[in-house]
C-alpha cells in the first residue's frame, strides 16, 4: 500500500475539511535534493507527471485526507495497485510501477510504501491491557469522568485533557473493531477514524460522556454498530446507497447511539431484507 508523503503540503488552511476538491496546491520548490534526484532519472518527466496525477487523484478523496492511494483515501479500504492506476489513466502498468519505485526510494520518499501489518499495528495499539491482549474492553473504559461544560460556556472543551484522552481511546477502539470487521467482509464501508480534535467535537463528546446510557455502554455501542450489516454497508436495501458508519454519526446525538443499543440496526433474517424498511426509516439521522 502506498501513501503520498507530507500530504499537508498539498492542502491549504481551508481545504482539509473540503471533500472531493476540484483543484490542488503543488509546492514549487526546485532546490530540494529530492527534486534534483528525481530529475536525474532518464524518465523524470514521466515520473513527475504521474506523481502530479496521483496527487490530484488523492485530492478527490473525502475529507480528512492523508494521501493514501486507496479507493476512498482510507488505509483500511482497498489499495490501488499499479495496474489499477494504469487503467485509470490509460498508461502502461510498467510506467506506473516505475514511478512508485523511484518515488519511494529512501533518498527521495515522495511516496511511502506502507505494509498492511504496520497499519493494523498502528490502529491496534490501544492503551489498555484488556485490548492489547485481545480481550474484551469493558464498558465505560473510554468515558472518563469529565468536568461539566455548559452550553455557551466560554471555557474550552478542547483544552480538557481528560476529555481528549478518553476520545482518543474511543477512536482507537473504533479502528480496532473496524479492521476486524473488514478482515471478515471486504464490503465494509465504515471509514477509518483519524479525527482532528476540534472544539465542536470536544463539546459533542463531552455531552455524550455526561449521558449515563452512553457512558455505561460505550464499548457495547461500538460492538453492536460493527456487528450490523446495515450500518457497515454489507447489506444495502434496494435503491439505497450503502450506509457509511462514522464516529461523528455515533456521537452526534442521543438518538443515534440509543437506536444502536436498542437493536434497531441489528441483523434481520434474509427473508425480511427486501426493502430495508424493517431496519431503518429513510429519514434516519445522519
């Protein structure tokens, strides 16, 4: 799997939250050694031109982007092979592989080659003995006691370090369960969670942590969500688009996670799956 290095250099102050960008910023420094090393290659123009196409391709992924050369820009989704990229741009596969090989050299490193196992270890590294040993994580492990933050308060929820720690653990366990689900079924649509800690998200997380139902069932909510064929996009009702599970949807309000706990999205027998109306209403809250 490949990832474009230093992806932030292709974003501006406003673009990280913009999905499927129509244009992209390219650095224009020609003095770096890596640039000179690329242009010492006999096929430098071909390599550089294809690199620009890859940057443009990644810029069309949903936000937030990290430069992953995968179907939806997420490290857990299907990675693009040299043949896939060649088919997209109608160029020889050999030229694509040549570009990837040149730009992933240690003395250039415009593109990183990342092993799948490294990605799994990164998202699996959760700071609790229960999870590290592969055991079940107890409910409430992520929702530490948080200071009351009233709506309209001038005090920043974003600066509450206990709140940030609990949210980080929740995100890591989300990614851990997501990779497990993907290993069972490649059709899973849940996005990887690599979320920036913003004031809005901090306040939303604080609100959920103050709710006993969420606080006492945080792990169960995640496990039930990932067990649902509908929420993970494995089962798609006729004429519908696949549901895409996101952390922001789970913590958006009390109703979403309560429905998960109550079994509203639990799997149904195959004979009842013709329309999906028994799983969810068309006006479900995203």
